[in-house]
């Protein structure tokens, strides 16, 4: 409770309160001692009668508004401080009895304030936002928000009829933080902040740190309790020591709302409902990671979650925060890791969001040459501001802490790194050195990655970065940005350009297939065929393939096979594993009806077997990031569009010889160089009849002959079917 003080009503402060510009209402509202007496003050302009009730004695004290309408006060003589409730009768006939929120000391600790202002509060989400808690034994909700340039901030919601005069907040000195503890049970209640800007404009904003939100198109924040009993201790402990670079990493990218839709007419499955369905499918297909397109709260479905308004709130489209915790827990129980897309590069201009939050450019730069994306119509974060960095860094850490996320895929990293990204001459401002590097963003990324690895070992940081910025996946201590992996956008662009060509012309573009190995070990890569490649009239993977119906499937099989045997971790977007013809559309589920046609059953079976091959053969993942893991057999046979190479594991016996044929021409008795003598068995062929092929795969083992072939000391004579990939492994024993 407040300390004893000498108090007298300052009517200038009352005037500020009435005008809605008082930023420390606790200074005048609540109970205050004056020598041997106490004052109780309340500002309730829509009340007609206010009474203070002594909690212990039940004695009632009437507050009167005899000077300023709405400002109720009573002086109780010869009385020491006591606990009380306010009983209020409003002019609309409603009555309410509650503990006075203006009778509590500040909750925000000065140390927390200092850390936040310095940008170093790693768990600021435990202070900011709306937190159910007890203060002085009283149950209630503590609200805190950063709005340093606001004249006033009030908590508004259904519980106070959205009346900004009922719960104005206290501004903590030298912080820019407004706080208020409101006694009562408000879990599940919606709320916003009403902000009075210095310009005189009054508006409402959703809580930047809200743990939950209303279902769109509504956008109020919701008080949430994040209490959940986790059951994934074993998973979390094992994750700490997992060497992801040397482990299989096969990612199934999913838009949660459109992977599968309920048959009962509802728009979406809940997090709890979809968890077992998705886990069963992912395990049956042989994936070990799911990457979720952003599930943070967002207002616009066609943004797929990349226009985030609620960074700390799992979208309410699929349920509550604890429902999403269950989803994560369930996936971990099945041995599935979850990578979440995260968008720290920009944010939308929605009125309820972060833009011009306190009437000024708070989270974004004021100058549009730094603060706006000209092509995206969004704001850019001001990474130079400590409190903004703290908001973002603690947000990424929050998903690891509260939701046990296994990885963060950072969206649009290139747009963060370059000040001139998407801009022409005169549309951007250089850094202090005259360059185009965003030095503040670089420092932000390094700080986040280092903190994540220090605080949550085993959580993977993945960059979607489309340029040649150096050392993306090198440790911060070595001068790198500190990511664990980088999406290989160069490989994806070259490869898709090649695969879309008529096979007749592929020989002229052979370099598109091989160039990726020039830089394959400059970073730790994830090969991606993501959602971005199957939208906006780019066509699905199967429709990109040239030729007639059957040729399209043959091309797709060799494409997926080459991807799976090429160095790098793997990611494939949902629907492509069944050769969905339609582009991704967030309004409809994956086209599961295609299983009526054999070709789609075959391709799904093919992807399943390919995934199994990948996870069971160490040569395909163990040395992904080391040059010793790959060796060309022949990369120069452009005229025939043939490509052959070796993948090595840590053990010599794990080596695989792979040959890809990107034309519809069969090659019999083809001499394939192999790294050792003995008998070699074809362990995988895309032309197998069970995958929809012609069955021209090699069904018997081949004895290697001692003779130089393409730099190898031995070779085997094999059949290379048209538009195919074959994987060979030396048989053990004699």
C-alpha cells in the first residue's frame, strides 16, 4: 500500500484528469493520508453516487462531487489507512462494487525499467502486456504498455464500457511505460489501450504484448493465462545436445488453416484437433520437422500471417494460447520439431497496430526513406531504438520460452540488411559510413541469435536471405550473423528455371544444375521448394514441369530426387508431395481429392520412399556442410543432360553413387564411376513401377570393374532410364 504522505487536493491536477491528459492519476486518485485524516478520491464522470466501504468494519463513507462534476471525494477524519471497496451507481442504472485500482504501489520494478530502456530485458513479456496476478494478496490483472510520447493511456474494455476515464494508467518516471493494476477476475476479457496523443488526438490500440486476441475481423486484445503443464521434458533435454548440421532435417512447410479443413462446415480445425491429424501424416510421410507459416495474430487471411499485428499472440483462428501449447507438446511427444516463421522485418499500418503507436513514429522510423517499405505498404522497425530491439528480441525468446518452439525462420532478412532494399536512387538514406548496410539491423540480428543460442540451446535460427551477404551462418564470435541455416534461394531459382525447360533445351543450361556446388559450403543451407514458389500464378510444382501428363510426373520425380540427394537440409511445401495441380490458396485445403487418380497416389508414395531414403542413409545428411561429403563423378555431360556424383558419410561404407537423367532418353550399359570395387546395388530408382515409372530400374547388383572412369578407379555398367534418378550403394560382404 502507498506510504504515508501529506496530501491536499490539487485542483490543477483534477483539471488535467478531467481533460484526459493526467499521466499519473495515482497521485490524486485512491486513498491519501493527510495528517490524522485520510482522503479517498475517484474520478467517475458517468457515476451519480460513489461510496467507499471499509472492508474490515463494513462502514460506508459517501464520496461527493461538489466542485468538479465526476470528481468524487471524501475526507475521513481521525482515520488511518484502511482497505476499502468502491460501490458505484452509474447514471445508466448500473451498479458496481470493486477494489479501487488507485490504491496500489507501482508494480513495475525499477530494475526492469532500466533493463528495458537499455534494450536488455530478455523476458520483458513477463512485465509488459496483461498479466493475471496477485498484488498485496488481491487478485487482478496488471497492465503495462510503452507509450513514451502519450499524454495519457487508459485501459478500456467491456469491463468498463470502453470508457477511458475509468482506468487511466500511471506513467513511470524516466521510462515511457504506463502501468495499472486492476483488481478483479478478467481472464478472457477483451481490452485495448486508449491513447491521448500530444496532438490532441485520442485513439485506441491493441496491446503490442498481448498474449491473445479476438478473432478477426475484431482486433481487441484478450487477457490470457499462460499456465500449462508441459510433458516434453525428455524432448527438450535431448534437443540441447542435437547436432542439427549432422542430422537429417526434412521439413514439411504448412499453412495451418488450409492444410485440412473440417467437414462439419467450420472454417478451421483447432490447434488441439489438428495436432494428431497433422502429426500422423507427417510421420507417415517421413518428415521430422514442420515449419508453420506465421501463426502470430494477423488481421488479413491472404497475408498468410506475414502481416503481423500480435507478435506475442498465437492467432485465435485456431484456439487459445494453451491450445497451441498442447499442439507443440503433442508434436514433441511424436518426435516432431516445430519451426515457426517470424516476421521482424516489417509490420502493417492497421490502425489498431504498432504504427504511430503513441501518436508518433515509435516502433518505426519517422523518415519514410528508413521507415516504410515502398512496395509492401508496411512500416520498417527502428532497430536503433533500444525498446524496439527489446520488443523483437524478447518476442523470439518468448516463443522458445513459453511455447518450446524448436526453430525460428526469420522472414525477409535481405530487406533488413540493406537500406536500399526495393528502393531507387534518392529513396534511401545511407548509413554513417555512407554504405547501404543497415548496421542497426545487423547488430539486432547478431544479438538475437547469440542470446537464443545461449539461453535456449538447440533452438535453430534460420534465415530467409536471398543475397550473397557473407557469413550468414557463421558464429557471431567469428564475425558472422549467427544463424544455424540459410535458405538456399540461389539453388531454388536456378533449379526451377532449369526444370521448367523443355528437355531438348536443358543442355544449354546445364550450369543451372551444377552452379550451386560452387558455393555449397559457403553457408549451411536448407534447400527449399516453399510456398513462395507455388503462388501468384507461378504454378504448382507439377504444373511447372514440361511435357505431357506422364512426362510431368517423371520430371517431378527426378526433380524431387535431385533435391533430396543434393547437399543441404530439405523443405517442401504442403500439397507438392501429392503433385497438387492448383496453386496454394489459403481459402481451401490441400487437394486431397487427387487420390482418386493413380498418378497422385504414386507420387505421394515416391516422396514417402524418398524421405525414408534420406533419413536412413547418413551420406545424405551427415556431411552436408563439409566438402568431404560430396564428390562429382561427372558434371560435364551437358549434351546428354546427365549428372552423376557421390555423397559420402562419416563411414566409407555409407557412400552413395547417384546418377540423374534430365532428358527422356534411355541410356543402356552406361559406365557409372564408383568410389570402390565390389558389388553395387541400386537402392532407389524413380523409374520403379510402384512410383508410376516404366520399371526400367536395375533389378540386380552390379559388379564393379577395375578401370578408370570419370576420375574413379572403378565403374559399373548400368541402365539409366529416361527422366530418372538412381541411387547406388556398395553391398557389404564379399
